């Protein structure tokens, strides 16, 4: 229980730091992009996941973009939370191929996220965000049998 509290506290601290460390224009772009995704009630989990992954992977600072996304989903539906969690999992898997440190930083942001997001993230990556944040899960991603279909 204490471990979970500490992980949540550390994750929240990183979210707060990341939100102020990225330029205002980049935060505004990510915020407007995620708002548009969440406003479209017709999107499926997979469509949300694909768009969230693209937002994070293409961001100037993927971990800061993740913090902005997580801050925007406070009132999201279960479908949207699942899509965001899966999208963040996809983003970490993609980032792991080019920048393991950035992938770990994005995973660290997910550690402080809601249970629904963490569950979808784990379903996508095959491991928990806390393991990936510690850098221990990089070899696990290569063996993932999670949902990585291309739409």
C-alpha cells in the first residue's frame, strides 16, 4: 500500500514538473489535439489509441505531451480511458525502438495515471508502466503479443 502511494506521489510530481518544463505552445497544441480526440464520441478504442500514440511519438517532448494528455482525461469515458491507455502503451513500444530513455519517461507518467489507463497500458505492452519506467521492461516489449494491429 505504501509502495503504491509512493509510486503515485512520484508520478504526480513528474506530471507537475513536466507540465511546466515544456514550452507553452507545445502544451497548447497537445491539449487542443487531445481535446479534439476526446470530443469525437464516434471514435473506437483502437482509433483513440492510434491517435494518442501518434500525438506522443511525434511530440517534441513525448513525456510532457503524455502529462498534458493525462491531465485532459479527468472526465473521460471508460472507452476513452482505455483508448488513451492503449495509445500510451503503443507510444512506449514505438519509442523503445529509438529512445529507451524517452520510453521510460513516458511510462513513468503512466505510473501516476488512473487504474483504467494503467490496465489498458499493461494490456497493450504486456507489462506494467512501473516496470517500463524503471527501464527493466525494454526486453519485454520485444516479446509482446499484445494488440499491435495496424489500422
